[in-house]
C-alpha cells in the first residue's frame, strides 16, 4: 500500500496590521509584515512587506517581496521584488531585481555578484 503524501503548510511569522514593533527581529522562518517595524530585520528566508506594512531600518534576507513601504537599507542575496504598490527610499544590494510598474523607488541600487571582467574580452 502506498504511503499518503503529506505536505507541510508553508508558514510565515507574521506581524499583523495594527501592530507596531520597535526593535530588531531575527528569524529563521519566512516573515510577513503588515504592521509597522522600526528596527532591523534579519531573516534566512523570505521577507514579505504587505500593502499596509511599513519598515524603517535595515533588512537582510534571502528573498524580499515589497508591496508596502520601506525606508533604510536592504540586502537581499537572491530575488528582490517590488510590487506596484511598493515604496522604497534608501540603499539596496541584491542578487536579482524585479519591479512592477507603479512602484516608487528612490535611492541607490547595486546588483551583487556582477562579473568584474570586461564582457567584450570574455567572449574571446
């Protein structure tokens, strides 16, 4: 008899709308912010800032989806994605960048891991 396949639900840590945190957060899980965070967030997974979410501080994570507002520094090792409602002011370093039309971005953006050699010479 075949064993049934059991899938684990993908769970997020969550800061709900109407919640305000002043301080730093460190998490091994994915996290969704719909409230306000004034502080730094370090995560090993994905950070989602919902449309009602607002962060002032520094974020370090693997992937980020921004639908709300972020002011500060952002370090994303893989994919940084700004949704149409996303607002950002600050400095961002990322692996890959995705921006939907309508996102409001103001700051310095740097792709990490770019080739340092001359691409014309690399083709030889």
